[in-house]
């Protein structure tokens, strides 16, 4: 058995290697902190299981998940990023389990052990958070242009591309984004999160 790990926190990477070693003592474990190394490995080794954090370097956030999907390799996502837009995008890649790092370690171990039987499994922490969010998250105050901007950001488009699509200058786009954040009294990340909760498209 060959297992590929992508995790940029060394302590988490060591913990995952230890748990996998206990579960699968005869497995070869390939552990990387950067996507580029993991990308080479997944294309050169006959990998049986991928466990990955979400990589937020540029537009590669789901790159290894997508690689695993294309090669029909079971994939477990183990990440602190779990908002609805990430969950929706991850579903496109038919993940086996999506486990939040802030959840119960027991659920991670369960997913590692039973990944072959799982399909779109989400840990209880994620399920509970989204249940709470639907009732407690403030609805964002946005006009039509601002909604379009947020949709493009969620789709992973760069600011230059968004400005071109909306036929506005980059400075104007930045002003829109600044105003949205100020008017909603939150960070851009929080605003995206609130938008996704209220606009399930």
C-alpha cells in the first residue's frame, strides 16, 4: 500500500505519519509539505490513498484533490478550511471523507481506517457548525455589483480578471471590496463565508 500525505504543518504531518504507521504498518508513506512535490509523487507512484490539507497557494487549493479524483485514488481531506463553498467544491471531486482539524481525532482515525467504505463523509464538527451557521450567520448587505465580485472571488478568479470581466479599473474593484468589508463590519474571508451560507447556489 502506498499513501500520499500533503500537510504543511510539521507537527500535524508527523502525527498523521504515526497514525498511518500504526494502522498500516506495511504501507509506504510519502509525506510532503508542498504541492509541487506531492504532484510529482502522485504521477510517478501507484498511490492507493491520498490525505491532504487544502493548499491555498494561488489557485491550487484543490489541486491534489483533483489529481486524486482524475486518477481514481481515494482521497481524505483533513483541513481547518471547511466552509460551504469548500464543501461544495470538494463534492465535485468525490472525496471519501472531509475531516476538520478542529474536530474529534477519533473521526479522523475512523476515516483513515474505513476510507474504502466512505463516500462524501463529513465529520460531526463540520455538520454541527453548518447547522448552527444556518441559524446564526448575519445576512450580508450587498448590491448587485458586489454580489458579482464575491461570486468571482469564490470561483477563484484573480482581481485583474474580475476587473476585466466587470469592465472596471483594478482600483475601482479594490474600492468595492474595501466598502463591502467596511459595510458588513467583517473580513473579506468572513464576508465570503456569510455570502455562501445565505446564497446556496
